[in-house]
C-alpha cells in the first residue's frame, strides 16, 4: 500500500491526542484504545480509516486521490470522518464517524 503524501500533524484537524508511552501497543491494542476514546464523543462510532507508522500500513488501501493529504485520510474525511484519534504522536491514527448519521 502506498499513499502519495506522508502523514503530518497538520493534516489532522481537531485530533484527539493520546500519549501511552509506557504501554507496548500493537495495532489491536491501539484500535481498542481509540474506539474507547471515540465512544466518549458518540455512542456508536464507525471506524473509517487507520494508519500505523511503524509498518506504513493504512486502511482502506485506496490509491492516491489527492496531493494535499494521504489518500486514506481523504477517503475517511469525505465520508464524514470527524473523530480523529492520534496515539503517540502519529504512531497510530484512527478516523471515526458517528454511525447513526
């Protein structure tokens, strides 16, 4: 999977930033943490996209669709993704939306 643009903090508008330095987080644990945080904002959050810096993996595996932001982030925002959880300074990023919308 390859995204045209590297992720930076400037791409994440209104992100909820979390620092869990003591924990040995993997994608699964980070996702659970992000879901818990998203549930404090909306009762039933829907995960639209995620990014893992260590491996460079992201989902959904969309092709480049813009030069301003990573393609997976453009995908999520264009589908209503407005709850962004940034864990450990871009180590993991998750984008949610309220599933009732």
